[in-house]
C-alpha cells in the first residue's frame, strides 16, 4: 500500500522529509496549481536527497480557482463582492457559465457566495458565509456546466519536463469522462512520457457518473473528497465514497482516498478518533493508497501526521 504526503512550506526540509519516509511515506504529491514544476527545482533536490521514490504532480486541469490576490482578503457575511474584471480574479469561463442565484463555494466550501447579477465580464455576489480568502483557492459552482479544457497551457509545459524531473504519476483534477483521459494520454505521448501513471481525480458529479466509461483507461482513481463534498450535500458524501470504492474494486482498478484524513493535525499533535476511524475504514474498503494534503504541506505536525496515517492503516491491513 502507498502512503503519500504533499510537499509544501511545512515539510520542505530534507530532514523532515527523511523522517516522513522513515515513518512509512512511500511517495509525495506536488500541487502545481500553486506554481509550475520548473519553479520547484529546490524541492526536487530535497525529495531526491530524502529518498522519496514516487512523485505525483497534481495538474491544474479543468479546475476552477481564484486567481492571484495582492494579499489575503477578509470577506464578511452580507458583503457585496465582484468576481471577474475589477474584482476578485477568476476564470472567464465561470463568469460566462453561471446565472443569478448560483451558489459559489470557495476554498473547499469554507466560504460561500451567491451570484446576484451576471455582467458580461464579472459576477456581482453577496457573501453568505464569510472568512479569509487567499490566492489560488478552489472555486466550485455546484450544478453549473462550466466549459473548461482538459489541460491548461501551464499543464502542457509541466508535462514536457515531468519525466526529466523524476515524476512517476500525473493526477488529473475534475475528470469528466473518457475524453479527458484520452487527452491527457495523448499529451503525455507528445511530451515523451507515455509511461507515467494516470490518476483520475473524481471531484464532481460528472466524474461520478462517468466513472464506468473511464475506469478501463486509468491506472488509479482518486476519490478526492474536498471538491466532491462541494458537489453534493455533505451528508451524501460517505455513501458516494463507498459506491466509488465498490465500483473500483469490482473493476480491479486501484483507488486512492484523499482530503481531510487528518485535518485536525494542522494544529494538533494528536488526531481525532473520527479521523483514525476514517483511515481504517478506507483501507477496509480496499484503498490501494492514502494521501495527506494540507496536513503535511501547511500543518504544524507533518511527521506525526504521516506516522498516524501509516500506523492506523497498517492495523487494518
């Protein structure tokens, strides 16, 4: 079984990475939504020195995200905000693809806004659930059909150097169907890296519904519960996870479970009982790999989080 962390400021240190490997970490994820592969040569050197064997890159793909902000933005409930031109930067496809009344979930649903007016170049919204918004955080419009290409220009640039950087697998966000997988497979061939593993992230209802058609085309499925939990009432997410797990088992396709597995360990040295139960149950459901994201990238206890992930999972194996 594979255990992945996510590299970020909290663990970007050779000694810490070595300790995570000693704790059982078999690979690491690099989220390229926050910067290109070429800009992280220092991290690549660290991973090599620490003995990390597997490196997954998480592409931007057809994912919606807030653009770059000059500084974190505090949004209060009831406040009016603009998304688009002369406001919070966001993809043009979002502005063109939603109507008044649409709910917008930001930063994995931590913030919520409602579209009041859809202008040609911006959305005028009311903040329903406030908080602090930072650059490049996720953005979801549940139920809306937003037309986005499979790969961004930056994705293709990253794929062109992936093999030379020691990348072993590519994670494609928001897979909507077989066409997305074929597009990525073709891009990998054009980049001279046809042997890299493809991991399809299921993060919306389109991906859930299209799973049977792209299962035969991927090396691994990723049940990415962050955005997937924004695509449905949260109380329906556990059932959806169980159904996806069963479908992967039946097809003989490996699958990964990710997002908030040890979320409390951002700030606590010991996880909750619910979190360790979540890990244990994911293994019992047949997961081939588990991944930590913010817990190791930005949390205060990256090594301890990896220890809890590995030790808990191994008790279920």
